[in-house]
C-alpha cells in the first residue's frame, strides 16, 4: 500500500495542464483510491479473521487453564489428604526415598543412553550412506530423522543436566562426546535442504513419496518447535510453577527451525531463476514474459502437484504460501531492475506494462491482487511512464537546442551572398537545418510509439507542439532583433543587410514548406506528415485537442511567413528609401520622381527574389509592399515641412505619383493581385478629398471617409487638415463634432488602421 508521493508542481507545470491533465489525473487518482480501498478491505478482512482466531484460541486457553486449575486443586487436595494420613516424619522419609528412586532411574536411563550412543550414531551414519547411493528415493529418510531426533533429545537432556552443575570440565567432555552427532546432523540437514531446493523437480518427476516424507519431517519439527516455544514462554511467565514440572519434560530443548529453513529454501531455489530471467530480459527488453515463464509453471506445479494431491499438510496452505513468497520475490526483482541506473527506458516501459499481464496470470491461478500483498511494482506505473516521457522530452530539447544553436551560428556568420543557406529542388532559399528538425521529431515520436502507451505519445506530442510554437517565436525575435540594427542605424553601416534579406526569404519559405501539401504529387508537408504519424498512436479524445494545436501551428507558420515578407518590405523603406520618404509633400517633392524610383527599386527586388521565393509568397510580397508604400505615402503628411498649397498644383503631383504606382500594378503577371491592390489604393481619393474640399464641406467629406473606413484615425485626419495651407482650428473642431455624432459600424480591418 506504499504510494509514491504526488508532486503537483511536477504534474502541473503549465497553466494549460489544469485543462489538459486534470481529467487524466482524476482518473489515475480514482484508480489508485480504488486499489487502496480494495487492499484495505482485504487487510481488514485478514485482521478480522486473525482477531476471531485469536479470540477462539484465548477462549480455548481459558478453558484449558480452568481445567488444569481444577485438576491441580484435586491433586493438591489428594496430596493434603495423603499428608494427613501419614505422619510428618514418615512423609518426609517417603518423599526423600521417592526422589532418590526417580533420580536413580533417570541416571540409569542416561547411563544406558550414553553407553549405546556411539553405536546408534554409527547406525544412522550407515543409513545416510545407503541413502547417498539412492538420492532419488532416500528410503531411510524417515528412520534417520526418527533416530536423529532421539539422539538429539538425549544430547539436549544431558547438556541441560550438566548445565545445572558447577563443573565446566564435564561440559567440555560431553561436547566432545557428542561432536560426532553434530556432523551427522549437518549431513542430514544438507539432505533436507537439497530436497527442499528440489521440490518442484521432484513433483514434476512424480517422486511423491520423497516429497511426502520430507513434509512429515518438517511438520514433526514444526510441532517440536511450537512445544519448545510454548515451554519457553511458560518458563518466562511462570518460572516457579514450570520448574516444578521441569524434571518430567521430554523432547527437544531448543528450536531447530526446519519450517523456516524450508521457506528460505523456496527463495533460494528461485533466486538463480530470477537472475537468469534478469540476464535474458536485459539482453532482450521485449522478452520479459518469456523469461518469466518458469515462474508460473512452478506455481502451477505447486498447485497441481502439492496442494491438490495433498502432499503437504493442509494447514500449511502450501500453494498460497509459495505464491506469496514468489510474489515478494517478483516485486523485488522488478523494483531492482527499475532502480538500476543501467536500466534502459525500453526495459522500464516493458515493466510498466507487466503488472496487468502478471495479475491476469495470477488470477488464472486463483489469486486476486489484494491476496498477494504489495503491488508488484509499488503502483509506480504513472511515475515510470512520466519519467520515460520526460526522458524523451529531454532528448527532444537537447536536439532542438543543438539545432537552434547551429541555426543561430549560421545566421550570425551569414555571408554577403546569402551563405549558410541552401536551395531545395524548386530553387527556393531554405534553412538547411529544417529537415534535421522534422527528422528528429519523427525519431522521437517513434521512440514514444515503442512504449505502446497512448499517454506517453500524447505527452511527447504535447511537448513537440509547445517546442514548435516556441521555435516560431524564437525565429521571429532573432530576425526582429537583427532587423532593428539596420532600421535604427544612424551610421549607415549595411554589412550583412542583403544576407539578412535572404534569410527573411528563406525563413518565409521554411514556414510554407511546413504546411504546403502537394496534392498533385501526393506529398504531404512536414506538419501534415507529422499529424498523420501521431494520429494512430493517440486516443480519439486527445485527437480532438490535437486538431486545435495543429491549426494553431499552421496559422503560426502562415503568420510568420507573412511577417517575414512584411519585415522585408519594412527594411526596404527603412534602408533603401530612408532618404526618400522625408521629401514627400514638402517643396522638394514637386521637383523629384521619388515614386518612380521606389517602384523601380521594388521591381528589382521582385525580379531578384522571384525565383528563390516560394511561388505562393510572391504575390503576397507584392501586396505587402504595395500596402506598406500606401501607408508610408499617406503617413508622409506628418513629414517636416509638408504643406499643400493650392498655388503649387499639388493635385497634379499626387496624380503623377498614383499613375506611376498604378502603372506598375497594371503590369503585374497576376491581374487579380493588381486589381486588389488598386482597390486598396482607392483610399487616396478620400485622402485627396480631405485636401481639396471646401472648408464648410470638410465635415461631410470626413463623414463619407469614416463610413467607408471605420478605423480611420482622427489624429491622421488632423495631420492632413493641418497640412492644408488654409487650415483653421474651426475645421478640426467641426470634424471632431461630426465624429462624435457618427455611429460607425465596425467591420473587417482596413488599410487605414495602419495609417497613424
């Protein structure tokens, strides 16, 4: 009933574990509670039976003591009456003569026993030699035991008598005299132990006669030991009374322990078998059941050959006794392997699955689990499963850490030509470590699958989901930190900038490779292949939750790939267009062709990266750049010196910028992308309306703008109005007043949400 302590911090490491593991923990604790309750009921039943048996023995003992008391009273009464019939002088004389006669008889008996002692020992030695020639039958076994018992009683009686004297020399003489008997006893005990160690073999060989004779000897010795222990207890508690009867006691004076040695021999005989099973199991982790086949065969032999044929005393309950001893040895055998530092995870997992098979086999033999004592592996299945799962996760983390370290090193050492990257079969830039990552995940998943336990696989897959999400976040942070170095640079140092762009492209490609299933070629992407492999290994209940995890990962890959393209576009504006963007809507703007230059630069980027960027990302890249250009263009109203004067004919300049951009959008290979971009750029019409509307019409113009673009920000509208050469505070107040009156319906996010 020993239950390992539960460490909640270990079981519930993350907040999500309250939802993910709570049900499993409740089920596990309910199972443990049920097991403990059954063990307690069995223990209570045994205690009640023991208590009832003890009360019965106490009642019988009380009756016996009362009977003895009555008999002693009768004897005392008779003695008193006899003393009254005899005069005091005559009684003392008679008592003295009686004692002398008893002592004379005892001395005479002892003399005869000692005179014939050597001859009787020789006869026993001869019988032992005869049995040595016929080990399978040992025909003299009972006679030898009978004679040895008498000889040992003689020795014990003599040694007890001599111990009352004060002559140590006589004791030494007697010990030398009985030394020959000690050698014979050792030989006999060795024969008994040999039989005890070979009982299974003897029963299988149908040598039932020898087994029965062995049982008779052990039973006789057991009764003798019980008598000796009872006498010792009596001497301890009632020394004065017991001393009066000491002279009439006969038989052994010490406990010889044959029954206990017999039970020890059961263990000693099984120990080499367990050691052999251990060696076989350590060599073949999948062969535990095969290596322990002898265990159940031996128990079945005891059941059929000893108990059913009644070769042993019924009171011994030999089958249950044997099974309990074997069960404890099985427990020690398994726990020893579990706690061995050299035990592999494969061995541990095999042991985790063993109790169910073991108790099913023991039930066939007639034993319920609670009848056998301790749980065969101390109910450590959950702990061992968790340890194995954590071991796989440990290896998983070590692999991911090594891969991440290699990726960071490659990124830090990127060359001007996009070094440390590779191209796939389609010519797309790729991180060379991505393949290793997914191969490692498959290998660890296979290791978990070898456990043949869904809870192990589910725990490992959970850890993989978490690590993959963390990997997405780590990649984004690393690229973000490196990009910030160029975005915030004041020195104009661009070393490593172009390789950074290559890595952004490669990272975006990697994300698409994780989710891009090629149905035409029948090839699954990494994530879909991963899902396909773990699906048959988990429970349907877990699969429902896993689908949500897969969806989250898939969305994360899409988001990260889009983020990489957005970061690429942002870097273009921060680095390539750093000196251009501040000129928009300033007096310098009228004399420049910045829009044409930016479009030309972007066309070069698209041309350069079209072949190495995943085909599904090319259009996304163009849309992201177009949106970024529009946001930056509209946001230029905040440029220092930005002012729209009517005398400068700014409308024509804006039309010129827009026509340049729209010309590029019209030339895109994918007309749908071009049309979508142009539709987004239609917002410039509302922008131009704010710049050109009459003062009194501005609130209405704003209202129309806000209705079409619900996320239009008032701060940007204020910047636009302030850039007008006829700006007045009343214009802004009128717009704010109208904004307060409007009840705008929110909808999908528009481009104006990005314009600050």
